[in-house]
C-alpha cells in the first residue's frame, strides 16, 4: 500500500497504516466500499482501497520511488491456462505427480532445511510426501513440518494425521498448541520491534 504526492512517499503493509500519517486527509472511498459488498469484488480497479489517496500495489508489480517520482513495474502477468486433455485417469495422475515434483523441487533447491506448514489435510500431506521423496535424494538436507493442533480436541482427524505423519523418516516436526503458537508470533513481533528501534 502506498501514498504519493509531490515529494512525499508513504508505504506500508496495510492501507490503515498509511492513513496514520497526520498531515494528509484520507476520506473513505465509498466506491471501493460499495465494490466490496457486491458480487463483482474489485470491479473498479486493482489499486483502490477503502481510503481515498491510499493505493494498493497491483498484483505482479513492484514500485520504485526516485527523485519524487513513482514508477510501477509489471514483473509478472499470469497466462491463461491451457486445458489439459489426456486419455486415462492414470495419465492425469502421472501428469499431476510430475508437475508437483517439479514444483516442490524448484522451491527446495539450495535450501538445506526446507519446511512446510502442515495442516494434516490431503493437500499438505501430498506435499509432505513429495518433499520427503526429494529430501531423501539429497545429502545433509532435512525436512521440517510446522503444525498447530489443539491438545484438548481428541476427535480431530487432522490432529491425528499430523501426529501420525510427524513421525515420518527424514522430517523434523514442530508442533504447537494455539497458545504456544501465539507466544512464538509475539516473540517474532517483539524481536522485529526491537530491531527497528535500534
């Protein structure tokens, strides 16, 4: 999110943070608010926010501010997906497995301790299996899973799956309760805050 006027450039991770600058007025943007409550979300544009003058960076863009000028740079444009037509279910399974393997492999190359957020569902379990296969082919590489489960709810299927798959060879499990996870998040924010103050 950003604001630019003459030589003043503000940026933040939320539009609300931009509006905290006291010398600029940020009235509500009723067109964007109306947009939010219709089925055609973001029909106005990809840059408006709930506050006039506070703008969003469009998807796939970076922003550069040099000598009182702002330049938006488009670095990515999603291409329309081509429809995949195969003859059998097995061919679809093989094509999916190949694509998933390439995708996981691309994300863990040159990473000695790759990790995933593991919910215990089908998607993350499939990625975990693929990660384990990739890690097993490399020396001095270990995989990590990060999960949050409630120790009070004994009937949760995902919690049971997380506990079971956390014992997978070649993987180190980091399992938190909701309270422990909140403490970790608070510690990270405290660390970031101290770093910014120094």
